[in-house]
C-alpha cells in the first residue's frame, strides 16, 4: 500500500499467481475465439460491418460488453464508492432519445447505405460539412479510445508490482507503461480480427461479464453478512438512485443529466460509430430496433449493477471494517481492492479477466469503427482526389483492407497519446464527463437538426461546427460564460463546470445553427450581392481569410473577454456568408430520403423500387448451386407466394440453426420463379458470402 | 432525512426535462410518418416506447421510496 498524496491510499501487487494464470488463459482463449471468426471477413464490408446479417439477440448481447466497457467498472465503482447507488444514473437515462433513434437515425443510416456519419453529412449537406464532421468525429472517437486505455491502465496497475527487474535492470511500472503494453495487445487483436470477430468475442464476453459482475455482488454481500446488513450499513443518501441536484461540483445530478443524459446519450446512440456499426450489422432495421430496445431496457440496468456494485460493497466495508478497506482508498482502485477481498484466488483472476477483457473489447470496437471512418472519409476521398484507378473492385477492396489494418495501428497509437490529456483528472469518471461535455455537442446538434429539420442548411451546419466550437472555446478561456447555465453548481477553478458545460455547449451550438438556418433568406441576398460584384473572388477570399484569422485569435485568446465574444460573433457571420456563397445545395435532392420526414423514400432508395409491405411467411428451403452472374436467388412460384414476394423484392436467407444468430446468411434479390418447391438456386458468390454448408436447410424470408 | 434536493427534485427534473425531449421525439416521428400507426408492428413499437418511459420512471421512483422508507 502506498500514499499517493496526503489523503489517498494506492495498492500494488494485488492477486496471486493463480489469478495471473487464470487471466492469461482467459485472454488467450478470447483472442483465439475472435481470430476464428476473423475468417468470415471477405471484404471491407465484412471487416467493418459484419455483412449486415445478424439476429437481434446476438447484437444485443454483444453490445453489453461495449456498454459496460465504455461506462467501465473502474469509473462506476469509483463513483459508487464515493456517492452510492446514484452511480447507476448514467445507465438509466438513455430512454428519452430512443424514439429519435429507432424511427429516425437507425432507418436513415441503414436505408441510405452510408458507411460512416461524415458520409451522411456530405449527402445531406456538402463535402465541406463532411470534412468538418470527420475532424470532429475522429477527435471524439480517438478521445473515447484514450479514455478506454486510461481505464484499462488504472484497472491493471494495482495488480502489478511497483517495479520489476529484467536482465539486471530495474524498471518502474508506470501508468503509461502499462497502457502502452495493453495497446500493443489490443492493436494486434483488432488488426487481424475485424467486426465479425469483435461481435462474437463481445457476445461471449457479454454473458461472462454479467455473470462475473453479479458473482462479485453476491460474494460481497455474503462477505458483509447478508443483504440486510449491507442495506442497513449504507447511509440513506448512498441508497438514493439519483445524486444531489447540484452538489458537489465533482458529482451532481443536473450537470450529469446534461452531460450524460443528453449529450452523452445522443452521442452514444447517434455518434458512436462502434455502436452504430453493431446495429448496422443486424439483418434488418427491425432487428436493430429490437437489439437497441432490449439493450437499453434490460441490459443497461443490469450492467449498472455489474459495474457499480464493487463501489457499494467497498463503501459498506469501509464503514464496517475500515482496516480491510480504508475509507481513503483511491476511488479508481476500489474495484480491484474489493474484488480481491471478497473472492478467492482464481475467482479474483476470473473476475478481473472478464471485466478487463470486456473493456478491451470496447476499445477494439472503437478502433475498428475509427478505422472505418478513416477508410471511408479520408482514404477514399484522397484516392478519388489523386485519381487512383479503382476499376478493379476486388483489388481496391484488398488494398482498403490493408489500409484499414495499418490505420488501426495508427489510431491505437493516437489513442495512447490522448491518455496524456485525461490522466490528471482525479477519477476516470470526471475525465470522461469533461470529454463528453466538450466534444459531443457540435456533432450532436448537427446530426439532430440535420435529421429532423429540413430547413437546416449547409451554411447552418458549417457555422454550427465552426462558430459553435468558437463559442465553446471562449468558455474554456472564460468559464464565467457558463455561469448563467450552472443551476447553482459551484465552480471548481481547477476543472470549471466539468459536466454542466455540456448545457452551455449544446445551447450555443443550437443557437448558432438555428439562427443561421432562419437567416437563410438574408444570407442568400448577401451571397447574391457578392456574386454580382465584379470583385466577387477578392471579396469571398477576404471573408474566408478573415474567418481563419478570427478562429486563430479565438483559439489562442489574443485579447480579453468582450473582444473574444465579438470575434466569435463576427466569425459566425463570416462563416455563414462564405458557406452560403461557396456551397452548392439542392434543398429537395439533399433532403429526400435523408431526413425523418422522408424515411419511406429512403426505404425505396434502398430497395431501388416500390416497397412491398405485405407480410409473408418464413419458409424452409434446400439450396442448389447454379452458374449465373446476377446477385439474385431463384425460388419456386409457390414459395414466393408464401413469402408474399415478387420478382425484384429483397430476400434474406439464413442457415436454419437459430443459435448461429445469422452468421451464415446472405441478402439478395428475388429472381424469376421456377417450379421446384422447397429449392433455392444460388450462385457461388452468394454461397461463399453466406458460408452455407451442403445439406443444411436454410430459412428464407422477404425483407421488403 | 435527505433534503428535497437529494431525493425528489432530481426525479422531477429528469422526467420533466427528459420527458419534454421524449414527447418531442414521439410527436416528430408520428407527424413525419416515420412511425406508421396503421402498421401492426409500428403500433407495437409505439407502445414499447411509452412503456419504456414509464418503466424507467418507476425504477427511479421505487428506488427513491426504498432509500427513504425501507
């Protein structure tokens, strides 16, 4: 035990040799399990999206590990130890935005076949909006990876000695050293696994994770002497499910509501490419809805107990037996400390391995998703700009798969470097809260207004990104700007308004976006006047240069508060006018099928024709190979009648074994019918994509 | 006994402001036709959405009551 500062006690060397053997064995087993499913990657589509084939239950369980990992046991146990059951708050406040997600964002991203969020911005607005969205999204996702690495490092550190000797040299075990080691393992795994591997390892880990978390809870309660003793020992304030309204500044309800319940929930559902790619891996939009709903209704509340209970047990132990758990234990270490006390050797290793591996899975998911953003929004646009020959699709796909693997390595490295920004926060929870408050609002607002408001223009979205960020930077320089939104929360000068900052940031981004969108008529007038001027090019270049200058001045705060605000307002005007002038925008074409108001159109675009909504049966068929080039499947007339299908409708066929969760399946199109009932004819490409085994019965259903 | 700021104020704020976002979401998806109440499946989803809101409000309310009086 070590005193890390005047008040807190830190631990090292927790665990036994048996625990280490169990942990290493667990990690090897999980990596082998994941690598087995790596063989299902036949293209970048499979590598990133798993081929849009899985059943809802498989995705719902695979998300457990992602959810638990990202809202990790380290930070929630820490908050449980400091504040009690209110550590569960952030797991049970996601429902408010579910209608927007299930019937707005999810169908749009699936039906428009976009591969990344920035791609949506290009189709809905303009390439420049996509460029800015890519920058913000990469910041967001790499920041998320950094938080994941920081958490992993903090979980592993108490298990390790303070130093070790190798070849006669003494090495200190540091947080950054541990993180770099973990990053190497994570990078290797994700580079060779891909999305299918991540989904399946997460599926396995989701189940083990819930088991390990509840095992810890039962062991802890038993260690205390039973549930009644555990319940009675905790002070009433510790048992309340929501924190105090506005105190203390490091953990209060209203700040966390805006930071996590609003910015975080929307960010997690709408911006977290890792999660979105999971939903896109389901076989249909409806399966995606089921997966999301099941996860939020049942898995998240259970996960809240899994991740927080070590802190609650730790609190109870610190009251009943302070010698066992000192009340001043470092909060981020409480999980490891409690798990070690209440479990026996081997069991402790298993709990640690299960929870750490799940966290690693989350980081894997995010690295995979960030690589998808890189390929789609950086690599491909650059190749297009350089006019690289992309006529050979298979060759292009192979080269992109290689680029995806290399980019995973670079992203992992950037994630490790990002830890330097967050490591000085007192807890991972506060670091994550600050991260969410600061990075999510511009993209959250842009996605929301773009998706639900047809009048939201490219000028408005670009100004939201630039002007909104400028006003957010202003509040970083002058935190007193946030005070009108503080709900009575005291400002901590070291980390001013970690959480409620989200409300200010959301407000300024919405205000900028809505004001610019409502000023479209005036902006068009201004752009028209510039166009009609004989000095139009000089004027517009001057305005763009002024915008760059103003943003630089704001970034480095060269002036005082009133000047900074004036610069920000001027920047909003110059960016809005120049965007209106420079961006070509067709309001009808660029909203059709891209907003919630035209989801039906998006569905028609997806199918490439009129939608057949008649509900048909799911049938069983045997498959036979036939030589043809088209991507179609040939069923009999009677079978098509049972499915209420017509030629040209979309079909989904899948191995009959339900426990495979759609792993062996494929989407295609109904071809002209034949007369052999119970038989489907397919070509070699579809057989390979579906990984169908000779003699196995398939199920077939009309998709739309 | 914990103060109102500890117990019920966060609950009312959560389901008041959160509820506004939720109702806005329901109104938008219905008015836009994204959820089509003529379809059986969509009617089911609409009930799930409302039920989910009540389910979470009940979890929090019962949690507060248990903490205060149990």
